[in-house]
């Protein structure tokens, strides 16, 4: 009876060598190695193991455990990514309620309607023997100068009546308050916190942080907002 002769080369022509796959994976840097590389190496090892010297049970179980851990971590990462994405969208929607409200912001131009006043505050942890507040318009020109006497330690409220040095109402526009205080005999600049209207809300796709945009185009992180008013 005739028999067909099959060469060893024909048996191996469709077999992928584990060494080839391993060398290809090693050519990548450690930063580029990922779960797909591990799965490729693991699958190639199983497909090309020597039937006469199979992988020992202990080693096989250990590799299966690594495979299960990798799969669990991959699923966990996917779940975390979805969770972060949903939280970012929820923070965006919740923050939208701030549009039209006023938030406290330091050294920023604030929109003032002619005939209205502007409220602000300065922090003086050590108090002051005197305070000077300058009101500047959007061009940086001095509009009004306010002088206050000795102040106790703490937060000092400031109210500008919206009038210039001649007691005329200023036109509608952006105005900024700057202050200096005399503390322990030295004149020191002091940040002024004014209530500015929120005009827009934005989110950063990179880290999911939410920012608020106020009058004048200045932005600050929602986490930096310490005070909200009407």
C-alpha cells in the first residue's frame, strides 16, 4: 500500500515560532509593552510548546493567574475610565447652575452697571493701620481713590458706590480694584476679592477639571471658588 510522505518543513510552515514572537515583543521599549503583547506571548507559548516536554502544571497555573489578573486590571481600568467620564459630565451639568451667579475672584476686572455699586473684600490677617483702594477702569486709568483708617485683623468688606472722584456715576464697563495696606509700618499690596458674574463653564478633557469664566474673560478652577453670591 502506498503511503504519502510528509516533510517536516510542510508541518512547520504554518507554525509561528515562540522565539520570533518573543524577540518582536522585546524590540519594543518598556513603555510600549502592553496587555496585547503579553497575550500574544502567552498564546504563542501555548501553541508552540513541545508535546514531549509540556509546560509544568505549576508554571501553567501561574501563567493563567497572571492572565486573569491582567484581564481583571484591564476591565477595572475600563470601568474607571467610564466612571471618570461620567463624573466629569455630571460636574459640568452641576456647575452650569453657576452661570449668572457671582463668585469671588482676586484682582479681576468686574462688570459694573452705571448707577450701581461694587462689593469687595480684602484679607488682613495682621490688621492694618490704613488701607488705600484704587478703582481702575478697563484702560488702567484711575477712576476713584478710597481711603480707610485702621483695620482689625480679619476680612475687611469694601463697597465702591460706582462714582468717580467728582461723585459722578461712572459709565457701564469693567472696573478693577487694587489695594495697599500699611502693616507694621510697611506699605504692602493686598489682593482684592470682588464678586464677578459667571459667564461660562468649561471642562478640561485631559483631567476632567471644571473651570468658570467670569466678566472680563478671566477663568479659574471651580475648586478655587471660595464664595458664591447672587
